C-alpha cells in the first residue's frame, strides 16, 4: 500500500470502565474497517493486519500522549522507559474478532453498552450491612466470592456511571459527520439487492428504446413507480429468496424477553463478539434490551465462547 495516499478507515469506539471484579479498568472496544479510502482510490481492502505492529503502535501512541499531558518531567521519562522495557512486545490488543455485518453490529452495540457493571444474578446476599457477590477471575477462571460493606459496594457500582453528556461511543474516519466521504458510500446495503436495482434500470431503458413504453410509469396516474421486488410465477419473490439465503448463511440465536416474552433473532456472530469482548462475568450470556418493552432479553439456547451452556427456563426467570 502506498503510504502517500494516506488511506482513512472507519472506526467506532466504545469505552468500558469495569472488569469482572468491578474494579476501575477503563478500556476501549473498537470496530475498524478492513480497509480505507483516500482522494484517489474509492476503497482499498486490506487482507492482512499485523497484530505485532498494532500492539507496538498502540503502545507508542498511548505513551506519547501521556508524556505530552504530564510534561517532560524526569519521573515521566523514567516511567515511560520502564514501560517500554517491561512490555517489549507492546500493549495488549485483542483484534481477532471479525464482524461481517456492520449494520447489525452497530444496531446492537448501542444497546449493549447500557448494561450495568454487575448482573443481578451475581449478587448472592445482602444482610442490610454487607453485600456478597461473585465473579470469575480472569487469570484462572476460578469463581471468587467477595463480601464488602454496602457503601463500598455502591461505590464500586456508581463509579462506572458516566457523567452527563459524556459520549461513550465515538466515530472516526469515514464514519464521522464531518467526513467528505460519508455520502459517497452506500453502507450496509446488500450487494445482491444493488445488482438487481442496476439490472432493472438497464431493463427499463431497453424496453423504452425498443417499444417506446416506459415500464416504470404507472398506467393509472402516470407517476413513476419505484422498484420494490421481482416476482417470478415459478420461483416467487426474489427479495424473500435473498432474505432466506442471508438468514441461512448467518446463523441466529433466539432471544426471549423476561418481561413481555417477546422473541427476537440476533445473529450469532454479534452475540459471540460481545460474549468474547465482555469478560466481567463469563457465567452470564450477553443480554440485550427488548425493542418492545425495554426489558432484558436472554438467549433460549446458547453455547458460550468460554464453554458455558445457557438454556432459557421460563419458570426460573421471572419477570423483572
């Protein structure tokens, strides 16, 4: 890739501040396009990303920014050199998850960031003075039970509530509102539908040139009809056919709302992405908010990425 072209990717970032044990652990989740655009090239796809270079690049940018904020102090330089020696392979970056459906990922990531720092199922006991809760330790996957004073527990929870007007989700590159390339992309549209629309446009002009009749002109009111679907007497609707193909190719998981019992299919790749990213409680599956009532939705049956098998039980999970 030519570095002079300065390709600009699309980036969506989400800030998380908590870990499994409720400690202050701020980290950033990012969805980055596998490619970019510049003034000369409409789009350049990148098939390989060096994780080693990504780790070291993240380390350098972060330490340079910290050095800029604290100034050129002797203690800061010593700490910076110490971190470079201690982390000779760079800072940790998890970048192995691929999301093929950007539209669905963008839809559910907004609902996912609204979940609290601790699930209610992890709170085991409250005696009026102390709160007992559990979490699975990341290092050895061992379940740890901890008891703290109620005020200490409240502190651990409310410290993760963001300030008013603080943006938990931010957009960069071609996704920002100020991007000049924003309107030049037809994002999140199925390529097969686009091809059908183009073929219909060509067919319209061929009919008009050959017979002098505009097939997209309404015979009743003479207004232009918009393309909606192609229906064959033998095969039926092409839109429905493509929808079924997309569903078959992208396996989905059935989610049930604990409050209104509404059911909704969520793509498996989206569920597994959030399950892998969120390590605050591996015993709990990713939960989403119902579009109907806003209640918590749990999967009917789901095999977690950490080996936890989840089965929905309507008698066990009462309305909340």
